[in-house]
């Protein structure tokens, strides 16, 4: 039986393949319906094979599959599986342009089975690729290569989502500081005003290598985005 590659959102049917006329249902059972890839590098292509078996008395069919997004592709054989017969479904997840914790789902449609549908879920924690060396004077929101991560990635986002796309690289996931100042320090929080923070976000501080996010860059952050960033930064203060 030739394997077929099933892209996202394409649901193929195998009507009548299960031989439901005898009234005895099958039971497709996956060895595991959840798989954790653990940590992976952003941009990796992840693959896992789910094994299954018809543990019922009658024949049961895999009639179709549907994936949760376009980055996820499932390959399996759509057919009727006799009692005791085994099979496999290989799922590939392309993590290009994905960040942080991700979960992907493939829904399988069954025929003549005790369940009409079953889903398998995959998870991964994506970590950034090793950062290339950057010249000391580079302003990352103006450099064409750097701005893809440090500016462009924030388009359309606000508050925490925006922070984790344009600030986290230098200031840490919880404002604990990385290559730049810690935002969670109470003493620092009390020493700066909201207007000051907005001014710095707009124009940067060149001598401290803080890049501008409005002046001289495209696409610039909007006023609403800047306000939301200030709100989020304030919420990082240690209590």
C-alpha cells in the first residue's frame, strides 16, 4: 500500500474501507497520543513516528487526517486495518518562524471504530539559534539582518507578546537582565518615569547601545505598542 503525504487542513476519506457491515467494531489504539520533543532549536524540522494497532475484534479504518497548522504534515496509510494489524503515522513539524513553547495536533478520522476521531499532540520548547557576533557599534533595529529579530518580529503585537519579540534578547525573559539592564529591580523602576521609558524606546541611547524602535527605523513601533511595553515593563518589578 502506497503511503500518502497529508498536508494541513486536507482531510481525505476512505468511505467503506472498514467493512462495517458485520457490525463488529475495531479499536485503533496509538502507543502514545502525546510526544514531547523537549528542547529544539528555532528553525529545526522535527519528526516523530506514532505507532498504532487495531486492538478491536473488527476491522477499523483510518479515513483521514487533519493537522492544526500549515507547519505540520502527517504521512500515513489510509486504509482498513484488520484486528491485530499494526501501522505507523509519521508527523513532521517545521519550526521556522516559531518561538517559545509550541504544541501541534493531528486529528485522525476513524471508521467502524469505537471512536469517531482521535488526536495526537506534539510539544517542543524552542530555543534561539546561537547569536552571531555583532560589531559593538551595531544598532540592531537598523541593521537589515538584525532587525528581522529585534524589530520586524514585533509587528502587530503588544504587551508581553511584543516584549518577548523585541526586548527579551537583551533584558531577559522576566526582566532579570541579560546583555542589558534588569527591568525587575525595584530601585531602577522607582528611578525612571513612564515618559522617560517611552523616550528611550522611541530614540534609544546610542552610547549604551540601546537601539531606537521608532526614530530612523522601519517598521517603527506605534504609540499604542510603546504604551503597552511600558505597562508590561512596570509589571516586571519584583514585589
